[in-house]
């Protein structure tokens, strides 16, 4: 079942009845008057594994780093595998284009994280939008794939758009998904993380 990347639908959109292939809002986390280094959605398989085939994340966030005006990557890791504990269970390929440079391609093999694109830096506090789809997170016969689109105005003169795909090299059902900025950045107050489900056929 294909997921239209970047399309944000809600339950019942497109005239579908319950059980149709539509986006249903499952959870939202909003940082209200606080900062944090990691945002995690937990108990996913037990809560949603019997109902949903795919998960989709829509994130609007900014990072805190007063010493930098450029962007760093937003990390994703699953089942507590990765994060500051390290590991080598992920591989990512990314296409990135800035308004003042040619299209570039980057690859990251055997890393502790997947990457969803580039977020904004703290001095000027730019907001970044991330659209990420996690395919077949509850299947136990395949590795897990995430595809993501992100865009940010990193400085007053530089903007970046990135398209990435990440594989989590595990056939285990996904129980948790965590997001974390690279380089020790903190998500600033007002950052919003929403998770949607797409029902099994």
C-alpha cells in the first residue's frame, strides 16, 4: 500500500470509511515551556500493531545551539537501539540541495541513528518541518524503512531541502520511535511531534 509522501490527511479524509487507507491521528507531543534532548513515542506495537500497517510522523521543531547558525541532522532510532548508547543498526542515504550549492548526495552506513534531514540552529531559532513515513513497523519478516522530507531556512541567506531514506536493520516489531537532534541540541519550547496511523488493508 503506497503512502503519498508529504500528504497530511486526517481520519475520514477522501470520503473513506473507518478502516480505509487514511491517516488517523494517534498521538501528539508538544513541548510547552520546556526543552528536551529526546522525544519518544512508546508502546507502539502493543497499542497499534494489530490495527495499523504504517506510521507517519509530522514534526515542526527547532534546535537550541547559540553557537551555530547552520543546520544539523534530526536523528531517528527505534526500540532504544541507538541514541547516545551508540550501535550500528542503521543506514541512510540523503539528497540535499541548498539555494547556493549544487545538489549533493550523502550516505551513512552502519550508524547508531537514522537521519531525517537537517534542522535549524539555535541562535536565530528557525523552525523546520519534517515529513517522515515509517513503513511496516510491526512486520516481523523485514527490516524497517523510513523515508523523510525536510526543509529549513538555516540562515537569512541559506535554505536547505533534503530527501532521505533510512533502514533499521531489524526484523523485530517496532515498540518505540525516538527523535533527537545531532550535536547535543535541545528541542525548543513549542516544538510539535504528531504521529498518524494508516490501517491495515
